[in-house]
C-alpha cells in the first residue's frame, strides 16, 4: 500500500502524518506492551494488531502531524499544551 496523501489548494501532494496516541485502557496495560491508536480515529483497533503495522504515516510527536482531523483532536491539543508547558521557565 502507498502512504495516504492529501492535495493542497495549490495542487501540491503531501503525505498525511497522523498523531499516534498510546492506549491506556486496562486490556492493553495488562498485556504489557503498549498499543497505539490514531488521534483522528480512536475506535480503529491497535495500529500493530496481529503483528502487522498499519500502512499509515504517523508520529507520536504532535509537532510533525499534518492530518486535519488529528490537528483538531483533544489528544493533539493536550500534547501541544504539555510541550508548551515544558518550555516555559520556572
């Protein structure tokens, strides 16, 4: 499969990069290994289910994300607030 792309207003094609968020549900915590979901589609099963990696470009660093739906998510907002708070002195 090819990466998911988006066409900008000027016709430029870019690869969509989603925000990967660690699951904190009880099932994934008892298994031992963290599982991940997309911020824009939290109901999609784990990104690495059955030992396969989902064919989507993703990052756990919100500064590298460009998916329009991920950018509007509460997970993105929270991650950016944490980054800003870490940069503030004292």
